[in-house]
C-alpha cells in the first residue's frame, strides 16, 4: 500500500512538473494572481483577526466552559472538553482539528471520541467570515447571519453524528499565549494559508486554461470554492445575484474545500481524518437548506436566487440520503473501533 501511494505521488508530481514546463506562462500568471490576492486581500483582512482569535482561543483552551455544557451534551462532547467546541468555532480551519488531535495525544480523548469531534469541531472562524466577506454584500448583517448559519449547522452535525460520548475527561492542557507569541503564531498561520492559496491558484489557472472554461460560470465558481476556500470567496465578487453569493458563501464555509481538508489531515497525524469528511458533507447540506430559507427573508425578490423544482428535488433528495446515511454509520464506526481495540 505504501509503495502504491509513493508511486501515485511520484506520478502526480511528474505530471504536475510537465504541465508547469509546457504551460509555464499560465502557471506564472496563476502564481502572480495568488500572490496579489494574498497581499491585497487575504493578509490585510485576516492577519489582525488571526492574532486576536489566537489570543482568544488560547485563553479558552484547557477550560471547562459551563455555558457550553448543554450544547456540548447535545453534541456528545465529553464532559470537560467543551472548550474544543469553542476553539473549533472561533479558531478557524484547521485550528479546531489540531486542538482535537492535541487532546487525543494527551490521552484526554479516546480515538472514537476524537474521530467524532473532527466531524464538527473544525470550522471557518469569524476572522475569515468577516475579514473576507465584508465587501461581498450590501449589508454587514449578511456576515453575521452566515456565521450564525455556520455555527448552527456545525451543532446540528454534532447532534446527528452517531456514537455520542457519555464520558468525562480531564480538561485539555491550558495554554495562555502572550501578544508576541500570538503574532508569531499568526505569521506562521497566514504564511501557510497564503502558500496553499498560491498553489491552488496555479492549479486553477492551468485547469481553467485547459478544461474548466467549458463549464458554466456558476459551476466553475462552485468547483473553485470546492478546491480552495479563499479563491472561491474571491470569485464571488463577480456574481451579480446577491442571493446566489449568499448561498455559495454558506456552502463554501461549511465544506472548507480540498485545500482545508489537506491542511486538516496534515495536523491530525496518526489520528487520521475520522468523521471529518462525512461531517463536512452533512454540514454543507444543512447550511445550504438554512441559507436557502434565509435568503428568501433577507433579500428583496430581484436579489434572490430562485431554484426551479427540477433543481430543488435532486438537492432535497441528496440531503435526505445524507441524513439517512448517518444512522448507518453507527454500525460502521463501532465495528472499526473494535478492530482498533483488538490491535
């Protein structure tokens, strides 16, 4: 298995290098666009938020938050680990996943609980939602509502995922950062974010040049956001229908994109992805339905996205299939946990 994975990696790298050689001009333009996006938009809008959110989450980590007790019990979070939900909602991708992994490494979470928490304790933070989304809508309230939808959908995923824990754990280790430490950590985070943005901008530039141009604009934008969150957000400025932007924003935030998924897997180490991917798919479906209802109340008729029955029926069917799939996962997760125990 390892040899096959190495072979696939080498093959993909070779193909990527060949594309860079054959279409170097497009790759350079994509990289330059990525750098420009980082300098003009991402760093100014996100860096101050990152510093403050890191300070805030560092004060929350390691504390049992009684205020979150009822919500944590609904979501099946072990008693004493309520702070993981707060960090997952405030810290941004992939801070929540990293906090879950640290708690697992400290033996404060079982592997089953850690796998489950990865499904809903890693989310887009207010830094990204307000920093990148402020200029997309005619009113700032849209960002607040998007954040509310994001939080509600994450909690509902926690409510729906199987194998809720009834155990209590020792609170995760408390870490209080100073302002210089928070700034240094924010620099590392923002550099990682920008690195992924530039890489995926190159991938998107080459893809647009060779085959994505064949797709309709909305579908192409949806694929862009599905690959990389910041690039998807940046492309929303070209959408004329504010209701459509609102729906796509809600879905982009909940799914996170392939880029965020790769970052998440890179910080969870031997724990793996757990229920991260099923959780994100379910959260995206819930966010879409919530945003669809809200946009009908929030925007006037000429700014709403009206979906025909031919579109809505497959969407609702897909959501029902996802929700019905959740109870089936209960047996699968339990079976896997026994295998790990026997090893």
